[in-house]
C-alpha cells in the first residue's frame, strides 16, 4: 500500500508541476516590428499534455485518498468489481499519459529541428526560453507517465491476486 500511495503522490506532484510549467509558459518575440507571443495553446499536443497531466493529478488525488483510507482502516481491496475498476482506470491513465508525452515530444522535436522537406522552420531558435521550459515540462510528464505505468502494474497485481486466492 505504501508504494502505491507514494507513486500516486509522485503522479500528483509531478503532474501538477508539469501542467503548470507548460500552461504558464509564454514568450514574446518581435519580428519585423510585429509582436508574436508563443503559448502552449499554439501547439495542440501541448494542450493535450496539460489536460492529460491535469486528469492524472485529479485521478491520483482521488485514488491516493482511497489508499490512505484503506491503510487507516487496515483493510485490503477485496471487491473484484472495485479492483477491476481501479485496474481499468489505471490502464487508461497510463495509456493517456504515454500518448500525451509521445505527442508533445514529437512536437518538441519538430520545434527544435524543423522539417526541411516540408519547409517547416525551427522555432526554438526564436523562442528559446519557451522551448526550454516546455522541454522541462515534457521530461517531468515522462516521469508521471512512468509512475502511472508502475501503478498500473501494481493494480494488475492486486486484481489478479484476488483470483489466485479462490483456487486455494
């Protein structure tokens, strides 16, 4: 139980930091006397990442509270339907966070390197501060995703342990 609570705390903390870091990031650049402001909303993959991290934060807070209540009561998870629900939700959150990190990382690579064949220019030369902060947020979101994957494994173990007890 302690490992699960700790991992849910990691997801909550890092997810919140990542979402806030990316959502509050912006940089203004003047190009030919025209001001252009780079924001996370300019890249839909970053919006997806912020939303996914927000969902992971809320979900981890709820599940963390459930885990703490189980620890205080001294009880274990014995209900198969509840175990299936937790396992399914952990799986969904793990997949959503992986997809969000992958999409944001691909967008970051395009921003950093451009795509010469399509004549997409590098934007990180122009918005260096913005790109660095987004990169930090993506790295933290990757840790959130790894934690969600570990939580998914823990919930799978807890679920299938319930079925193992029937055969004894």
